[in-house]
C-alpha cells in the first residue's frame, strides 16, 4: 500500500476510491476501522469509510486515528483525510480537529485543505467555495438539515474549528506550478500555519497540487485532491496503470432505489424517476415515528411492484418541510429515524432476493451498508462524476452523495450492469 485514506462518510469514500482507481491505482474501499492485522491484498490505495461527519468531534478523532494507525501498519506512506466537496461541517464540526490530530500522529508540520472538485461544480477561489456559479452560502447547502453552510470563506470556517493558524494558497500561486506551491507551504509553515486552504478552479490546478504534495505525510480535502497523487508514484516507477471497466457483472436479483438525501440534486432525481414511470413510495418521518409506516409495510409494497422498473423508496423533501419535521422530532432524531428505517428495509429486501441497490445520501448509505454487513467494496464503472457502481460478492451497490449525479441518475444507472 502506498496511499491510505480516511473518509468521513461512505459515499465520500467511494468518490475518492473512484478517483484513485480512475487515475491508475489498484484501490480497495474498506468499511469501518480496519481490524489489527487487516490484509489489504495487493491494493496500492486503501480508502477507509467511516461514519464520522456529524458525530462528536472527540469520537471522530478517535475513529480517524485508529484508521490511520491501521493504514500505516499496512504500509501506507501518505495519508489522505477526505471530507465532502462542499465542506459539510458546522463551526463545532470535525474537519479541523481530525486534521490536527492526524498532523500530530504523523509528526507532520503542515497540510493542505482543498475540497474543490470542478467536475462536480465545486471550485475554490480566494478561499471561497463556489457551487456552480454561486457561493456555498447561497447554494442549497445553506439549508442542509445536518450541516448547513452559511459561510463560503473556508479559511474562516476551518479557523473556527482549528487550534493552529489557517492560511490560503491562492490561485495565483498555484498557476505558477508545483515549485511555487511548495515554496508557499514552506513559508506558511515558518510563519506558524498548520492548515492551508488551497484554491482550485480547474482539474489542472488539482494536478499541480498533487505534484506539489509528493512526499507530504498528510493531505486533506475532497476527492479531487486525489487526482494528481498517483502520478507521483508512477513517476517513481512504483505503480503501473489500470483502467476502470465500462460495465459491471451484477449478481442475479431484483433492484431498488433508497433515497434518504434531501439535497436539491436528489430531489430532482426523485422527481425525474417518478415522471419516468418508476413506482415510488414516500417515507413520511412523522408516520414512521407514530408506527403508521414500518419497514415491513414498505417491503411489502416494494415486493408487490412489477420487476420491469426498479421501485423507489424516498424520504427526500424540501427544506421547509424538513425543518418542520425537525421541529417536532428533533434534528438528530428525525435523520436517524429515516436512516435506520431504510437500513432495515435494505436488509429485509436482501433476504427477499434484492441484490442491486442505489442508495442516495451519505448518512443513509452508511447506515444501509453497515446493516448489510459489507466490509470491502470493489470499484466498478463510473456512473457520474464521483459515483461508481461497486461490488461485494453478493451485492451491486451505487452509493451516491446527495449532491451528485444528473437528473436521470436513478433511471439510467442500471444500464451499466450486466446479468
């Protein structure tokens, strides 16, 4: 193993694993903290998927450090801490504490923080994160039910979470090349900085960052930060090239979509699937809380649908409706209620012969995969930027971050599977 990565949610881990595999590294995604002595086979990169984005910071730090130690024991020379391209994290969030704990563990003086992913419309300029053409704070992320983002200035956001100084590597420096970036990081380190937000508006900027970070012990950011790292090992003659498949053999069985995300992208995908004729069941959190909707009743409905079109079970709703539910049930309770329900539904469906799952939402995906008992995922073909099909021996899984994918994602993703 050359690269070891720790992701703060499952879909984010899949996103990074896809990035590394697409750029030529043999990559394995591992679910949860690897046990002592874990065998990672011939993987050149291992991405550990945690469910640590919204838990207390102390718990996130403990899980991340345990994962890092397992990866280092497996031979990792470079550690990546991966978080969302929209920097999902409140002022009391976990990005700063985890990054600084990893710096201490690795005895590293400084680390870059870059969540940019231009292919998915995330760019950073002068330290400000843009989603498409609008600032993060003006995007639908301002209404995220768990991590509402009200400040687009990532230097400020990260500084509120970190003990050490946070600075900026501006685009003007990155455009001068890897040498200029290394010089800027050395100067920042001498002035007492520990974390540096890095601008990036094009894939070329991420590749410059990758070249500049050859040999860095710790790198933090979104999946885009992994774009240029494999080239460093390839230049050393330590890895070859691999190519992603364009199709994937899937286990025999029925298919279903489980959508727990309330992002604008997922809501659009739900509407598109319903308009295309997909049978759809809307999960209503208040009815779940009252017992009017149960996992068993939802499973009965799914099984009763015709097999020619995958049914859709969704809890996605607009921000005002989500806030109303949270006001009655509590923010954490409302989210956990739906996650646990969809996880229970997935297990019962698997036991009834369902083997092909699309799951939307990082928290929902984590709950579903944990309940299904998957421990390692093989990376398959790319459905959309940041979203591949993945395989276990028994299941085909597409684990989609809420914000990712085109409007027809739920309808067209199945076309990449072979029987």
